């Protein structure tokens, strides 16, 4: 029997919207919260929303990575749990172990599972052994170029070279023909070494224009494993997702059922616990292949929450406490569609480079079926050190068409001034016929970008005042 220990106070080891999201979950559970922040983040709203907050001086990024300092602080403030959010320490197995060693509950999976899935070769092998389809390729890191070439020939070109400890497309190379192999192999290895400290790479069959479908699962300490459906994350640019959808509007029902089945079965067999996401590539003939697993709460968890009504962050906390899942698979009901839009402070004129600075005007949408997860406000200064995502808009409606219409309305309502954002791009996507028809794969944005008008006049700062003045004038004439 696993331990059960009610968590009373959580240190939130993150910043921005996810720190706010975790604080909200804790408040509803009656759990006290401790926030941390860097000097550059003194004006962050999560700092004000938490019960207590402590500045970690020095480097603005290391503040959220210094795990000895963070754990010391959690002990000093009498926390019993730590939530890592996403990014930063969320998939650091050493951090999870260290929390446990210091008597703190790490709100996430066991260190052994974080480590297993951090190793793309080991995890592919483990998943294959529990019956999950994977792409043909090497199941050891390859160092010998001649051997690698031989394997590539056997698989058949094109192949893809991937970093074993990689992410975000770093250390990844597509090889179309044998004569390119040697050069690309060397550059992949060098890039993997540079970014991940380990140059290990592996190769597998390359899937052209796949859809990226991921399955959300949830497992407690007692062997109860359920899925919460899929998300379609195909709409991305340079491995940065910007639109995520639940459920996938054009996924074949048989494929969907099979994805759910292998996801639940494999996680049960591996004894996984906490929330987690299995990423699959779905090819043009509806074959699917596991590529990797994320052992953290993901940015796009909001769409899953919206169509299931399940609070993933609260469940994650209660699983870590040792509470049994309060529902079975058949209790999970899926209702309608949800789309999440990531609002980024980035400049379409500068190849979407981050555009930090002061937000001079901020009006977020509301009304039926609209959820906002943000950590910005009027006069907030976006610091230059972190991710450019400033807000997430999640819309919901019963049908796909209604959801897209609601998305148009909500994106039009959204006003951010002072810094350029990707809002004009998002407004173009929801007006695109292929998007509305559910026709998109991972090549969608690269194909569409040249056709999109990214500066439909944003208007001038007086616009809203003019509209209001006109409305008042009209009212007085009645
Ligand atoms: C692939 C692939 C095609 N074939 N693997 C990109 C990041 C990493 N998570 C895995 N990625 C891919 N792996 C094989 N064998 C295509 C991609 C890929 C991709 C995957 C998901 C979402 C967007 C993508 C964009 C380009 C390439």
C-alpha cells in the first residue's frame, strides 16, 4: 500500500501563467502556496497571488533551476510538496529524487520514469516491449558511421537522425539520400553534444507530413490508469506549438480507440504514476507510431480540462498525495471541442523573434466558452529572459464549427498593445478554409505562412475610445 499524506503547503517552482495555474488549483484544494521569483520577475502576478513569495537573487533563469536553493526554501517555509510546472525542473529526475530525499513530495512521476522517458532510445525500446507501435530504427545509440549507414539503407531513405536526450528539434536531421548521410550525422551529433551535453543519436524511418497526436493519461499509485483523450498539436512552427485542439477534428475513430488502448495498457504495464502525455505521429495512411512521452503537466492541458471537466493540476496533486483516482474510465465524458491559442509576444516582421517590452493596453476576451490563462496585465513589462508566451486563450463549444466561430470572436476581442504579438497570425488561421475543414498536419503553418496577411491593420490606440464615444453619442440621440 502506498503512503497517503495530505499536502498542506506547496512550493511552486515556476513562473508566469503556469505558476498562477498551480496556485489556483491549490487554493481550491485548501492548500497554502509559496511562490518564488527572480529579481526580473518582481512584478509577476503569481508573486501576489501566492500566500508567500521569495525572491531568488542573481541570474534570472537560474533562479528557477537552482534546486538546492529551491528545496531549502521549501523546507524553511514548511512546505510538504513541490510542483515544478512545465519547463525548468519539471523533467529533471535528479530534482525529483532530491525532493524525496529531503522529505518533500515531488508533484509528478517517479524519478525512474522521468529518467526513462528523458532517454528517447530507452523509452522507445520500453514502449515497444509493452506493445506500442514504434518506427523502425536503431535501438542503441550509434557511433559507427558505417554501421549507421547500413541500418539506414535497410530502413530505406528518407531517415531521420535524432538526439537521444533531445527535444525541440535540436540535434535532428532528415536524410533524404545516402550521400548526405555522413555530413548530417556529424552535424546532428555535434549539435546534440552542444545542447544536451551528450552526443548520442539514433536513427529511424522518416514520416512525411505526419499529424502530431498526443494522448493524455492519468495514473494513481494503485494501478488505476485512465486516458483523457487526445490533443491534435500539428499546428506548430519550428517545434513551437501555437494551436492545440481536443479532440482531433479528423481522426478516424478506430485509430483513436487503438491509440487510447495502447496508451493505457503501456502505462499500466510500466507502473507509471501522475499525469503524462504520449506523443504519436500519425501518417497519411492512419498508421500511428509512438515517438516520445512527456512526464509533466503540459502547456496545452487546458483543452483536455475543457472537454472532460477534469482538473489535471488538482488530480496531479492528489495522485502525489496517494489519493485514489475518484473516477473510472467510463466516468470520463467528452463534450464538444476545445482549441487553445498561445498568445506570444513576438514580431512577425522579424521572423517571429521575441518582442519583450511594456504592455500599454490589455483587454482579454470573455463570455461563454472562453478561458484565459495569463500572467500579464496593462503596464506589465515582459522581461526578455523567458519564453515569449504571455497568455493562453482556450475556447469551447459543442460542435467544431461553433468552436471555430467562437475562436474568431474571442481572438477579435483580444487586444494587446505596446508589443507586437502573434494575434494577427492566429486570426488568419481561424479564417483559413483548410483549418475550418480540419485539414492540417505538421506542414500546415510552413505552407500557409506566405499566404497569411500578418498585419491586418491593428488600429491605433484610440480605436476603443472612438467606439465607446460613438456608442455614447448614439445612446444620447435615442
Ligand atoms: C519525426 C518526424 C518524422 N518522422 N520522426 C519533431 C520534434 C520531435 N518531438 C519529433 N519530431 C518529428 N519526428 C520521424 N520518424 C517528424 C517530426 C516533426 C514534428 C513532429 C511533431 C510535431 C511537429 C513536427 C514538425 C516537424 C517534424
